[in-house]
C-alpha cells in the first residue's frame, strides 16, 4: 500500500533538504574546525545535536556509541570526515528503527485510525493524504470528529471530495458520539477503514484529553472494530516542544505512532530521533508538503541521511 518509486526518492531528497540544513551544517562545521578526534570535538558534536533539537538523552547515546565505534581508529591521524559522518548516521538510523513502523491494514475487521495532535499540526491535511493512499486498497470513510469549528468539518469535507472517499459528520457536538454513529454507518456503507479527525488540543486541557480517551472507549466496545492506529501528528517545525506534546498525549491515550509534518519547510526535526528513542514510538509517516501526494512512509535510513546531509 505504501510503495516507493525511484522518482519518489529524488523528490524526497529535494523536499527534505531543509530538514538537513541545520544539523548537517553544524556537524560539518565541527569536523572542519578540528582535524583530530578529541574530547573537544565530541563536546562540539554533542552541542550540535542539542541545538538541532535532539534531546540530551538521545544526544548522549549517539555520542557515546560513536565514541565506542571510533575507539580503535588512530586518533592522532587527520580525520576522515565522511567516514565519521556515516558512523554518526548509522547510530541515528538505529535509534529511528522500530519494528512496528508500518501501518498494516490487512484485517477483515473494520479498522479505525484516530488522528490527534495540537492545533495546526497538520491532522486534517494528513487525513486527506492518507485516505488517498488507503482508498487504493480499502474502502475508506473519513469522519469529522473535530466538532469544535464548522470550518473544520468543511475542510475535511473538501478533502473527502478531492480524494473521493466517503465523508461522515454529525450535528452532535460530542466527538465520541460522532465516532459511534460513524461506525454504525460504516456497517451500511461497507467502509473498511475509518479515519477520525479530531480537534487540535493542547495536552494540558484535561477535558479535551478525556474526550480522546472516550473515543478510544467507544471504538473498543465493538468486537468487530479495531482501533488499529492512534496517530499523533507533530509539526516538524515545533522543535523540542514536540517532545512535551508526546509526553502529554501519551499519558492520556495509547499512541501507536507518529506522523511528522512540514518536513519540507523545517530544519528543526532533530527531535524525531528522541521521539523514537526516548519515547519508544515509531515514526510512521512524514508530511513533505501541502499536496495530495505529499505523505510518505517514514524511512529511517533516508531520514538520518537527510539530517546529516548525506546522499
Ligand atoms: N508545507 C507543509 N504544510 C503542511 C503540511 N501538512 C499540513 N500543512 C499545512 O499546515 C496547515 C495546518 O494544517 P491542518 O491539516 O489544517 O492542521 P490541523 O492539525 O488539522 O489543524 P487544526 O484542526 O486547526 O488543529 C495547513 O495550511 C496545511 O496546508 C506539510 O507536510 N507541509
Ligand atoms: Mg484540523
């Protein structure tokens, strides 16, 4: 369902070039300044990682494993920048690798994908793009669980039209009731995958967070319906702040994966390493633009290379 072509990879490199700029430039600068590996160089690398929004915990692990890898190299020789960059990249790739990074939709049951996150992170847009991918194999219904604003319902409706999938909304203001009705409706329409949009919320608002767990409970009541994915959408430009968003959402609902959006316009996505490593969450999809095709499966190798500006 989520296949990749060669043309696609070329496009990605282009689009991810902003993601790569900050970290790769600062790391390359570190290697440029120093010609030997020493404590100072390792400190400078650590600082570059932290400035690129990688958490202290993740940065420490990268540097300490990197140190282990290079301990057999002769440190008094001039450094081979490319070799070291590729060792760093592999360390980062391992931290981004997760067994469950794929969205799998091969069940016979009705599968629900719930999408949440803070305001403006890219939830609704992601749902439109995701519906466009899934509809190639399964009958999709997208559900306006963002009952907060009429404009939010309209925005999702426009996406439904654009990608030509079924759209469900209700006048009921309670999102859990809307989801309940959408599941009932799916039994009539034969929809196999239900994607639920939710209103943007800060993880600090307890009432709104309870609303999300109420939706989870409604879905879990049906034996023939599975909450297959509970995706947290993080704006790639939000830097370290994204990590506190993870913490708050995770303490209220069972997040199954992360969607990183706006990677076409940010150089602050270093936090992705920590999202994966510190919080043990797979990054499943990345958003690389506002267009219908601009949602792709996450690839730890491509992403870590883009971060370090490697081909
Ligand atoms: N460049 C870029 N823009 C994006 C991407 N994803 C979403 N956007 C834009 O970000 C803005 C917010 O996107 P929405 O999908 O409305 O975000 P949301 O999380 O549903 O917002 P609320 O419902 O208000 O909480 C829109 O202008 C989108 O076009 C992306 O991957 N790249
Ligand atoms: Mg929205």
